[in-house]
C-alpha cells in the first residue's frame, strides 16, 4: 500500500520506477546538490537511488521512508523527503528534504518538513526528530527553525564532500515541544492580522503598560517598576525596537540592549520580549522574536542572549523554538523581594553574521 501524507499543496507518496526522470531533473543540478554529500547525479546514480528507495519500502520492520513530493495542483513530482528511523530503541529519527529550484521560496519545503514531523510523532511514535544542514545553506536552516526545531550545535567536519570536509548544524525537536494544532505558530501566527512596526517615543505609554504587566507576574524581570522613556531609551539600542499591533492596539514589543561597551562585544545583545496579557498564547511573541532576529542580523548583531527565570516556561519555550540554546543556569544571581533567584541563560549565535 502506498504511503500517502497530504497537505494543502502537496502529497508525499511512495516512489514508482517511472519517477526517475523527474527525480533526475533536479538531482542532476549542481545548485540542488551543492550542499549535499551526493550529486550532481548521473542517470545511473539516480536510477540506483530510486531502486534502493523502492526496495526499502518492502523491508519489515521499515526504517527508511524515501518519499516523493508531488504538487497537488500540477500533479507533478517536484522533490523528495526522507524519514530515517535510525534508533528505534530510543525513538529517534532523522528527516531530510530536497526540492526542484523552480519551487524554492514558496513554503513547500516547510510544508513537507511539517508533514514529516506529524508522521514521525503521530504515526511512528518517535520522541525526537533531528536534521542536519550545511552552515552555508541558510534557506534550509530557516526551514528547520520555522518548523520549531532547536539548534543544538555545530558538528565539525561531519561529512566528507568532493571538495573536503563539511561541518553540519544539528537541529532537533522533541515530541513534547511539537504541536499539530493549526492555531500554533507553525501554522499561523494569530487569528487576527498582526502588524510589526518600529517603536516610537509616542508608543511608550502602551509599551510601559505591557512592561508593568510583566513586572506584576514576578517572573519576567528583576525590575520592580517601569523606567521613564528617557531611561529606557538610553539603555536600549536604537535599532531593533519593534512593536506588535493588532487592530490598532499595541499587543507586544521587543528590543535589544548592549551587553558591554567593549568593542569586541559590539555584536552581542540582550533580548527583551513582552506580550500583552490580552494577546498571550496567540503567537505574538513568536512573530516579534522572529523579526527581531532578522533585524538584529541586518544590524550586524551576531549573538543574542536572554536571561530567563526558570519559572517562566512560556518564555523558555519561545526562545528554544527560535533557535536559542540553553547555556546554563546562573544560580542565585540576584535578589528579588528578599529572595535569591536563579536565571537560565539562553543564547542564539547567528549563522549569517560574524563568521569571518
């Protein structure tokens, strides 16, 4: 029986022998295989790949699912995905994807990767799904971040390429971190239109109100009162001051502040993200932080960090989802209302800025 996994735009199905010509159309392109350990393929290599994928489908228990990506509207094979159950005992699997360049930039790779997550967690029952990519393959890294994977680190000289050894970035997501609810940020940011715009001084009262809401929780900041606009303005970088607005109402804000005045740390900044209680759980924080990351890189920030109280679970999950890693726990780093508090240090290192 054919494996069929379907979404709005695409179907993932088993290969057929006649598919080789369509597969070879993209597998023979250098632009497609430039970051891979294979290719550009010869005809024999493509045909052998297809034979192996078809043969794997008959192995019981099955560990490798090589599936074709078929565009629904065009009824055309446009790429491929793989789901490899390499460690059944520990319920861990690896995913991969490749797409014809005519279909790049249309959200199809993200859609296919999301289907693999659903297949792995719901149908196969794995606990951890991971993927690797070449650090130079920025588009693939963005896909992995969009589907909620966390950047675990960089594996040095992980793969042997035609021109030498290649490092790999390791991304992963756990079953408890994943959701197939379309209301979650993977499928849609918010039921209402969210506008992200530059914060202005005139917005301070609305920004301050949301800041005070965070202070009142006791788990957002060590601050006990909101500063004046002048104090806040002095302590934050002029770039990357963002405001989220829904139907004209300020729903959240994000900004960065320098961690040091030493020039060697000019590209390191501290993140602040606050969302109004009226819009909590609607993906506002995800959208703010996503755009903050993009704008920080445009302004030559290579490392973003955030100190988060261990009790602030939503903030920890938000940062982890967008590629921040846990550096460690700073124990009793500060007193708050007479009680010593710990802070989890989270960090995201850019794979685009500060590489040379």
